[in-house]
């Protein structure tokens, strides 16, 4: 069963359209031995002779040596590919271990693959998919009352739609902070920026 992580993230370059590296808000909260053990468990298994690629593995190891440094998007995009693929790899032991590391790092999972499935591009973040994922993560790690999986921001879709496409680049989000609930609507970038600002609010004294 998935448990909500205590780790909270912010972007290294909030206004960048091509830098998706992340920084821990409180790096001292990272359980480095536990995270390292999960990473080791990924490398210990293979599927079709494959496991998490060496570039992502080394990037994670470098970050675990100093969690105050940014976590490069190459690492977490490659990690997520294993459990977001539509192929048979999704049900492999490698994918299960990758899910375990993801859940230890992040308060929610992406709903869709973050990168292209093309071999030459499968470690590069798709900006439009990050725009879908980031507001959901901001909401999940700022929600004090519900589990991360129940705290997704859903794109608005036409009646009878698939729930997968955003109308005119607009998102509708539910935000919960310190018991206060509000509804947001706007571009993914605007909502993500609001979530980053709100994450630094201090709860008012009662």
C-alpha cells in the first residue's frame, strides 16, 4: 500500500520551460539509508536483461550523497518510465521497485508518462506533462487532511470526454491548506506557481 511521503519539493528554476530539476525544501528529512536501500533493490533485479539505466542510477547516487543538491529530472523521469509504460514492463519486478522509490520521494504519481517513448528522448521531460504533474504534486504535498492519491488535480474536459485532455490549457484544482479549501482555475503554470507560493505560507494562529 502506498504511504504518503513527508518529503516536499520545489523547482530549481520555477520559470524555466526546459529545466525540471527539483530541490528538497527540507533536505534533512530525506532518509538517505532507506532511499539508498530501495535504489539498490532496483539494481538487484532485471526484466528482459534491463533495469533502471546507469545514467539515472548514478544521478540518484550523486543526489543521495548530498540531498541538498537538486535532483535532476533525468533521474526521476527514467524512474517513472518503468511504471508508466503501457507495455509489459509495467508489471515487472523492476517497475514495482521503481514505484517503491518514487513513492518514498514524492507525494503522488504522475497520471501519464512524463517523457516520449522514443529511445533517444525517453529521459527528457515533456513540458506539457510536467505542467500536468506539478500542480498535482504541489496539492498533494500541501494537503494536510487527505492521502496523496485522493488529492489529484484533474484537467477540465468536455462532457463525455476521456478525462485526459486539457481545455484551452486550463486546469481546475482543489487546494487544501491548514483546513482551508478553495477552488482554482487557470493555466497549469499559474496554478503551479500559486502552489509554490502557498507552500511557504505559515498557518495562522487560531
